[in-house]
């Protein structure tokens, strides 16, 4: 069964063979987690959302329309992240959460940590759409055509948007250095 394509496995899942979802989970959970980690910059939230992505994939398995599985699962992840982001947007962070994040950043390697911190700051200054495109294309290595399917756009438009987002990221990074 492990030699089946993602799409073939998902068709089996949508037809009621839920055991096949474990294979898809093994193939995708790290990629989804890493995508969410770059978006949220919080390991715990990323783990929670990753679990929710696969829960929703099972719950809404009958909505799978035999398209590219990776596009479908990333669309679920984007939607859940967007819902989470909107619900958290207006809440103030508690002081102890901020202190915890600062402590965690200080324990990272200093020289490598500084570069990473500056890049993360620059990434955080991008708007959500630009940040999402940079993460999917550069950090996740997703091809433009697949990003287009995920975002409901064209490959040419995605390529242009990624190019512009990279330039914005570079500008923000150079301002912080």
C-alpha cells in the first residue's frame, strides 16, 4: 500500500478506508508542521494546527475531489491557520508568553541565532499573503504551479508575487542589519 500515490491513498480514505490516512500522515505531517511553524513561529501552536489539519482531512474526506492531494491538504492547513490567525489577532499576548519566547531565542546559538532572528523579523514584517508565498516557495520548496492550485491563482501570477515578496523580504532584512 505504501507504493500507492497520495491521490490513490486519499481516494481509499474518502471511500472509508481510514487506515490509509496513516500513510498520508507519515508523508505529510512534517511538511505541514514546518509550513505552520514558519507561519506561526510557535512550535506548540504549529503542532496543534497540524493535528487539526489531519483531523479535518479525515472529517471532510468525502469532499476530496481526486485532485492533487498535496494542494488539498495545504489548502486545509492554510484555512485553519487563517482561522487561528484571525481569532488570535485581537487578543493580547500575556507577559509570561513573551518572556518565554525571549528566553527561548536567547538560548539559540548567538551568531546563527542573530541571522535567523533578523530574517524572521523581516519575514514577520511581510503581510500574511507575501509571508505565506515565501514560506511555501522557499522554505517548503513547493513549485509555483502547486502554489497556484493551493491559492487559487495562476503559476505566472504566483511567480510574480513570490518575486515581489522576496524583494520586500530583502528590503526588510537589510533595514534590520
